[in-house]
C-alpha cells in the first residue's frame, strides 16, 4: 500500500494498492469500517524499491483524486482518476506525463 490519505471529514480512506506482479490500482474504503467503496482499473507500474510516488488528494470530503505512477525515472507517466463518493463513481480517468528536464 502506498499514498494513503484520510478524507477531510475522516470518514473515508484512499490509497494505491499493489497486487502480485507490477500492478497498481486506487482504492477507496469507509473509515474505520474498511468497506470497499471504489476500486480503479489496474495499471502496470515500474519495478522500484520506492513505491512512494503514488499519491492521493482530497479536493473535498466526497471527491478524491488518485495518481498511480506508471512510468520510470525522468519520463514518468501517471494514471489519474477523479472519483465522487456521493454516490461512489469514477468521474474521469486519464494519463498525465511528466516531461524530462
């Protein structure tokens, strides 16, 4: 697990999870009950010793943005998902690329 964050009202937790192999996906659960509310599609992630690049941001108590790092080194690609929790649904999903310096 990486990049976890509680919602502003403390009722939800979002994070980037990893399954077997180089696959990551975003997860949103109730807190502290841990009931699954939302899971993004899986994306291939680079092999690394530091999975800390993945991020979660809460623009509001019922809107979350999850970034899964899907690139490597200076040429990084992010899978970005914006989701609503009222009701739980993905609002948008796209890819963002960080250009090398």
